[in-house]
C-alpha cells in the first residue's frame, strides 16, 4: 500500500504532534523529579520561604533555573498555538504565549511551595522568577519566525534522515532520552554500574595501576557487547534508508561516546577521566559492532526481534556484572562545586535504568506491527505508517 506525499506528510505531522505532547509530559516529569528529589522526609514546614528573598544569590543557580525552563516554554508554545489557531492575525500567538508563560509560572510556583515540605530543599522567589523567565524566553523564541523556522528545519532534517510514522517518532524520543543519560560520566558506556563502584570507592582508593579480574571483566564485556548490538539494531530501525547502516549507527555511537568523554573532562576529577572507558567497554563495543554488522542483514522485523532479545539479555547481564555505589560515594568522584550535582546524577542514572525497559516495549510493538518484509529500497517507516492508517 503506497501513500501520496500529502497524506504521508499529514500522517507524519499527526504523529509528531502526538509525540511532542508526550515529550511535554516527560519533560514536566523531569522538572518535578529534579525539584522534589529525593521525595523523602516530608514534614510540616516551619516557614514558607517562597515569600522571603534569599540571603545568598549565585549566578549559576539563576542560569540553571532559567535554562531548565526554556525547553518547557518551547514545548508549551507549539501545542497551544494549535489550540488558539482559530484566532485571527497574531492574536492566537499572543494568547498561546501568555498561556505558556502562565503554565510555566504555575508549575514552578507549585513545586516551590511543595519544596517547603522537604527539609533538604529551600523554596525561593528568585527561583520562581528565573523559572518563569526561562519559560517565557522559550515560548517567545519558538513563537517568533526564527524559532518556527528552526523547528521547520529540524523537521526537514528528521524527514531526510529518519523514517516516517508515529512509531518512529516514539523511537526518536527514546533516542533523545538515551543521549541525556550519556551525559552522566559516572555511568560507564553501555554498562549499568558506576565508575566509583568499579574502582572501589573514592579517588583515594584508586591504585596507580588498576588490575582487572577476568571473571569480572568477561561478563561485563559480554553485557556491553549485547547492549551495543541491541542499541545499534534499535537505531537501524529508525533510519530512513537501510543502506549505509553501519556508517549511520557508528555516527550515533560516536556522538554518545563523545558526549560521555566531554562530560567526564568537565565534571570528573582528573584521575577518573580515563576510568569512564574501561577495558570491558572497549572489548564490548568492538564485539557489539561486529555482531551488528552480521545481524544488520536481517529483515526489518527480525532486526526488531533480535534487538528486543538482546536489550533484555544485555540489561540482565549488565545488572549482574556491575557494582553500584551510594549517591554520596558517587558524588565524591566529581569535580563540580556549583551545585545541582545530586539532582543531575540521580536523574540521569534513573533514565539509564528505565531505558532498556522502554526500549523493549517499543521494539516488541515494532515486531508485532511490522509483519511484512521491507526491501532495502523502501523506507522502513512507510510500512509502519501504513499499518497505523489501516486502523
């Protein structure tokens, strides 16, 4: 079954709107997690500091609070413009902008008030103002022509590089979550443990020449190989063209590894920068790429099948072969005096833990829905879109 270009574009836009709303919900949950973590020790507040100006003001906290709510404003502005598109002229954009700012202000105010019930958090009117400012900047930027043009260019790039269909949009959302998880340098590449746990604790415990036990190294390498193969197959299912799969998948892997090293150089103490890339990671990534080359010749549906099995098996192996450390022990390996480190570490670690489960669900759906063979000359996502339209 073939699609006309106009119908395919309409179907892609419909799926993009659906996933953008889900991305808004996911990002809202991320802000809630970062604001209320660790969610323990709730008690009756002795004072509401939301109405008291803080004694100490740091530029870093102001910048972080503004930047954190910038994407929220952009994610709010898009759906709200569609809601108020019936208004003539620029009135609809203005109404959408005001509603986006109000929604960001309401979310920030609610979270700041809830922080008063947590002994480890301090609510502040400055946080409320900077959060609202970030939301206003994000909504304003993506309401302007330059912001809408940027979104259009990103949409064109997405259409050129990746397949069409609502399922592909969900996969791209998972891919974005994976990239965010890679920003934590304490999590080894495609492993489940922590750099601190793999080296026995803090920096002072590190030997000058670390030794590796083969009985520990081998299961870790096997787990990494499974995870790399599964992730590579997952990425191959999202690409528009099934040719040059190895080049495109290698580019994604290199991007994640580059992000990991960049954050390690920025956040970790000097003796631990190289520890973020262990021998198990080197052997596992190399073996995973080789296995991907062999499995990439399979049909589209069976790549999804093997990716599902390997995501599950690799996740179990990584759990069994990795060592976890307490949060306070993990934080000692960082060289970051500006704050917000505990929230960043726990959030990215949580995303890294739930990603295999979310990927298994996505891959299982892809396997069930794509019951027909897709040739190398066709777009992988066109079949997914056809199956969605038949419903």
